[in-house]
C-alpha cells in the first residue's frame, strides 16, 4: 500500500476538532466567511448560471443546498456548483509555495456532505481543516511544482477533496485510500486552462476535481476500490510527472501544525501574482494623488512566472473576464484609470472601456532573476510610474494585502463580503452572517447557516 496515501488517510480518520488549536479554528471560520461572500458574488456570474441550467436539465436527488439559494442538488452536483460559485470570480483564497492553489475550493465538499449527513458545525470545520492541510501540503510536495511541469493544480485537488468528503462519510483509512485512488485516477488537468487566452474552464477544473472527490468518497463507502499507489507507486503521480518530490512536506508532523494559518486571502478579484504589483501601483497613485491623465507609463519588475503567464501577448488585449483577471497589464491599467481593482473592473463593459484600455500600451513588465530567487517566501515587485510632466515615483513591495503577514481585518473582510452580496444583502445582514460563522462550531446543524446566507 502507498505509504503516503495511507498516512494521509490515518491522519484524516483520527482527526478531531478538539485537537485543533484556536488559531487554526479561527482561520477556518475566516476562510469560510470569505468563501461564502465569494459564492454570493458568484451567483451573479455567467459560468455558474450555465452550469446550474445544465444540472437542472440532468436532474438528481435534492441532497444539499446551493449557497445563497433555496435550491438543492445531489451531493456531487452541490459540491461542484458551490465550488464554482466560490471560484468563479478568482476572488477566493490563495496559497502559493511550489504550486498555487485555492484550498477554499474544497469547502463545498465538506458543506454538501456535512449537511446531508446532518453533521455539526465543529465536524464540518474539521473536514475543512483537513482539506486545507492536505491541499496546502500537496502544494509544497513537488519541487518544482506541477504547474512548472505543465499541469494545473486541480491535479492536486483531486487527491485532497476525497479526504474532506470521506471524513464526513465516516470512511476508515482503507476506504479513504480507495477514495483518493478513485479520484486520483481520473482528474489530472493540464496547464492549458491558464495559458494564453483563458476560458470558463479556468475556474471550473478545480470544482470538477472537488466533485470527483465527493463521488469517489461515496463509491469507496459502498466498497468500490481504487489504486492504492496513485500518488507514489508505479505510474502514479510522482512517477508520471518526473523527479523532484519532497515526501516529508506531505506527511511529516501531520496534526501537530496546521497549514491553514499560512494561507492568504485576496483583496482583489484577480490572479494571485497580480496582487503585489497592484498593491504597489495603487500605493503610488494614492500617496502622490495621481490622476489618470498624469500617468505616462508604468514599469513593473517581477518574478519570471508573473511576466510569462500574466503578461504574454494575449494579456495586453483581453477580450473576456477570464483573461482580464489573469492579465497584469489590464489589472494595472484599471488601477491607473480608476484608482481601484474591484469586481466592477471585470464586467464586459469595463474590459472594453477605452478609458482603461488606453493604458495597456503604457504598461511594461519585465522579469528580474534576483526576484525569482526570493519567491515563494516573498513576492517581490518593483513599480515605477513616470508622469506626463516627467516626474517619477517608485516603490517596492514583497507582500500583497491579504498575505498572512499582512492579513485583512474584520472590517476589510466584511466590506469585501458586503460588496459581493450587494444590493441583495445589507451591511447589517453581512455582519449577522459573520456572527453566525463566528459561532459555527456551536451549530448542531447547517440550517441556521444556510438560512443566514440565503438571498431572498
């Protein structure tokens, strides 16, 4: 049997909420709150609307609630749609070590199964903590990361999601190993979904891997078997993706520390590596009271992958939200034109607004090898703005707002949530949701939670 998968399974099966330190419990609640806000904003987006239409056509048992609605779907469908709602705006959490990921994508696996199984808030938070722990360790596991090998991080999520679902289904270690093998057999995802011109699949592949994990856990519960060596055996993930794996990152000290406290949040609805240069650009604009007509050029020095992935030719002419929110030139153009980078800057109208697009040609992005050496421990970026009068302003930042070293406070979290839930929910209602989630581990069922977040 795979020693790696078995260790993850044994950790999952033995994990109890009382084992978790308060800092990690509080972080789980903060990420749940942030994720629900992202999901409510996601209800207004085109991608989930299409998916919900197709799933309604396919039909299925009404097992679990779609966040923000009175609708129910099967466990697998609810996990998929809720994950897509959280992910679609690219506004949910981010962890980036050797690989990037958005661990909150897996929260719906715990919510859907937990609701159906009538689990308590504490039990569901336990499954969320397991999801974060395994997903984040997987991000540290490959050296270099799977993204650098041409694969998307959904390739990792297919292994993490079965453990979150399986915990709430009461799977034993052997069943959890089978669930990981089942899911890990069928959802390897190529990096093409985030390369060049982006499509709706950019935000959909991780939800598909989450749904696969729920389905795999259900199959394993009924006795279905999967390869025990899907991670580290013959022709498993490690074999197929080549050399360079640090197994200690995946399994050492499981349960003694909790990675969730190292995960970051997003202050902008954009790809994670855009955040530090956005932070730097907005700092210069605000501190020097620059108006759009004052800005002649913006030059960014950043890490190699940001210059490559986020500033290739397609990113200087984005035609869709998916490309725009992964375009460093567009994000900085929006910052120059409007002094902000919010969901409003990624509407169809905004993406084609001449007032923003005129800045695209004024953005220059270069890679600095010295900066690359500091990543991922730091996210170094240098931004230089030259004005039409010939003045220049520059700044250097290493961490964006929302990074664990520069966390968002309660007011910032509530403000972000309120902007996503407006106009359907008032600030007072959002504060009420925050309070419900603050006491999530005291809830005996999910009914108060789903009622609190429902948009009526």
